[in-house]
């Protein structure tokens, strides 16, 4: 019995160490706290229920006036949800790659892809899979820091909150299905 208990203890410690390492890797994909844009105060906080989860957010400098931002929550918990959230983060945050879904650099002038098109592309990339049964909710928006206009899409996720100078809070509308559930286009 003592030998079995020792084996279980060693296996448990190894799994805990692996999960802690995976959580640290996941945290490394969160936005750099030094991300800045002229005229914009940026602050964020992510508090997951577990050390390894499907919650993710990022801030993406798209050009000198535009900031992309997203918050996502993958269905489920633990390693499967964390793997999908990190994959999602890498797909969205790739601004300068040839396959970027947020910035199209194929023409003479780079084009910031509208949020509804980004959601459509994500819905194609992460379509329903019967074996994993994973989907995610998200808000993806593009903030024009010069005009203060936010264009966003909410896919099964609560809409963004607007905090006014007088500290009043209002929720922006949220419509649309989670990514990976239906083949419907986003508007």
C-alpha cells in the first residue's frame, strides 16, 4: 500500500507540475502590459476559475490609429479549453503573417478586416467537430483611437461595457451565435 501511495504521489506531483507549466505558457500569450496607443488608457484583468482554462484576451495594434481587441471563452475547462484558447489567440493575433485574418496585406494598401469578417473566418476555421464538441464565445472589435469609434462583433458573448466619464456603465448590444456552432455568417 505504501508503494502504491508513493507512486500516486509522484504521478500527482508530475501532473501538477505539467499543469502549472501549461498555465504559465497560457499566461505568456496574454497581452503585454506595455501595449499602448496614443490617447487611450489600456487596462485589463483576467481571472479564470482554474489555473488552466479557456479564457483568453488580447490587444492587437493594427496600425497607428486602430487597436484590435478580443475576449473569448472556450467551452469546457482544463487542458482542452486552454489548448483551443491559445490556438485562437495565435490565429487572431497574427497581424503581419500572410494568412492574417485581421489585416489583409495582399493589396497595395493594407486593409483592416471588419470584425464580422473575422468572426466569419473564425467560424470556418473552428467549425463544429463532433469529436471535440468545442465552441467559443467572443467579442472582437476594432477601436479607432482617433475617432473613438468601436466596430465589434459579439458571438454568443455579452457585449462590451462602456464606462462614461461620469462613471455610468452601459452594455453594448450582443447578438450572434458562438463560433463553431452554426454555419451562419456574422453581421
